[in-house]
């Protein structure tokens, strides 16, 4: 590999984990692109109806999470709107952990 060849995903990851300088900042897919984002991009005209959102955002790779004792390392969150402003501004949301059944004693 010469200095001008792009790093493979593995080499890029290894450089970052060793606190070395990568050739670019990676954009890894962790949880995918939300359906709400795809709908909004289509409404705004940023994404044509016949195109995939993954053509708009080019990821370097995908990180895979494995369940640990039936608990994923990145827990899911229930989105709750706490304030909605004019249509041209963003919506403030609160990311609250999903409710879990209480574990009573006895």
C-alpha cells in the first residue's frame, strides 16, 4: 500500500483504535437511517423518489452490535416530542429509555 491508497475499513479502524492518524474521518453505519429522515429528505427534494437514502449518504462500513445477556450494547429509545415549533425549525425530542416492567420483591 502506498501513501496515496485509501485505507481499508479494517486498517482505518485499527489506526483509530491505536490513536494513529487515519486518512479520513470514518462514517460508519450503526443504526441505519430513520424512516422519518428519508420521508423528510424526499419532501424537501434532497432525495428523489427512485433513490435510496444510502446513495445519498455513503457509509464507510457497518458496525455490528451483539446482544449481551439479551441487552444490546446500544439500547433502543422511545422518541417523545416535548416541544414542536414552526414547520421550518426542528422538533425538540426527549430520548427516554423504554419502560421496563418493575421487578417487585416477594
